[in-house]
C-alpha cells in the first residue's frame, strides 16, 4: 500500500532522538491513531534519507513519484497576480506562527480591532496573515487549534511554530520543528484535492542562526541548512503535491533590538554576513530545485526589504528602528522581555519597526507583503540558463 494510503486517517509523531533527550510532536488530536514508527535525523542534512524514511522503502525518488499521488503541473507563465483565491499552507517559525506555540499573551495581538482568535509574535497580523488577505483566501488556521473533523476538510492550515528552525536541535523551548511540520501537513491533508493549486509559504532559518550557529563556519552551517530545506521541499513536492512555493530568506537578524550593541546601537554584522552566506546558497538551491522539478517558486527577499527600511525608515513611516515598541532589557538573558507588565508604546504602533526584541510590528509586516506582491520583494526563481 502506498505511503499516502497508509496515512489517510493517521497523524504521525516524529520522534527525534538526541544526545540530551527526546523531542516529540506534542499536539494530540483525540480519536486519531498515532504511528509508532520512529524517524531519526542525524547531524548531516537528511536529504534523501529523510524522504526514504517517511515515504518508506524502497529508497528512491522514482518510488516516491510513482507511489504518491501526482497533481497536475502548475500553470505556465504563473505570476504573483495568479495567487488570488488559492489555498494557502504556511510553514516556519515565529515570523508566521498563528498560535501553534501558544505562549504569547497581551500585549501581543494588542491590535484588537483585527479580532485575532489566536496570538502571534507581534501586535497584529504576521506576513502570512497579510499574504492571505491579499490573496483573498481565508486565514490559515493554526494546526494545533484544529480538531479532527476540521482537519478532514479542505481548510487552509498554518503549521509554523515559534522558536524552531530547520535543525532539530534549534529550539529554546519545546516546539514543532520544520520536520514535524512536514509530517503534520502530510498526515492531515491527504484528501485535499487542491494541493496542486495551493500556495506553500515558507519562512524559516533565522532561529537556526540565533540559537544554533554560535560562531560555526558559516559556509558549512549554511550548506547544512539549505540541504535540509531542499529535502523538505522534495517531500512536499513528491508526497505532498506542492507545486507553488513562496520561500522567505532570512532578514538581517543582527539588526534586531536583541542583537544590537547596547551602547552604540550597531548591528551584529558578523551575524548578518553569515546569514547572507545562507541567503546566497538558498537562491542556488531553489534554482536547482526548479531545474529538477515542475514547480513555481518565488523568493521573498526579507534581507533586502528590511535593510532598505532600516537605511531609510522615514520613507516607510517609521521613526524608531533601534528600540522595540514593547519590552525591557533583561541583561541576564540578553534580550528584551515583553509582557503585560512591561512598558509598551502608545498608538500608533506604526512608528516602530519592531514590536519586541526580535519581531517586527504588524505595520512592518503589511509593508513587506505590499512590496512583495508588487514584485519589488518577491521575484520568481528561474531554472538555470533561463
């Protein structure tokens, strides 16, 4: 029996054994049978070994292509204008989390006029929320908030989880890794007939540099990350039916308030330089993937967009790019702490680029998506030689 048939009514637990404990998928849906299969992700990029494990043997891409249901190819001459009305699935970290991590409270989501049902890591909408608005498609709902009956429907789903990254070891607290998110998607959308026309938005990688990089060789570290991302894209394509991708690169994390020099406000350019090694490799990786698969890929250039904002903040309506709207500096943790007891800027929050020490305001997120859909920030990835 093929992989997809085996998982029609099953949600999987991806168990990653590590030297210091066990990470596990913590979302439990009553009335669903969970698999006992264990998947090990080693220190090297999972690549085909990851695909072979979750798609089951024999271990070859040709097996995956013939076993998994294959949707029709994406339309030719596809542009950003063609995104409207399509289903949207979201993967990644706190930049797009819609409530899966579920630890943020007021003043997060404080823009109450937006009527948010679950919390985000900002004061309002994330870039994924604004993308959904512009696409005129329902907001992708957080996976952890959906019951088993809702998962059977063809609904837009957000699998992103704050704190996690591409590496299984990247997490300040227990969270759903990117590998977990792929498993969640694969096991909850098998009856969705619109996967081939759906948009897959991915925003991940920053946490790997924040929590796991720690001065490692930037080239080797970045090769590891893009290798993993390519493997997950291959799973989404071969076993998930994904044909249309928007992939966000990593912005200048060295310039978030948490990472700036406390005396001079200067960015951590060593970190930014390492991140740009990853961003350059990401373009090559996406181009290779496009060359080998019949897909549409748009690169969302967070690095370029937010660098432009910080170089000319008044052009975008911002007056404060160094300090966050909410929070006090915690020297022991080297980060701003934002909660219901800490100072928070008054309206309008549009003056601040950052809501807390690591996340942009919903106004910054709105501007990002506006510039994305005009083609200034988001651009198509072309195959080699095109």
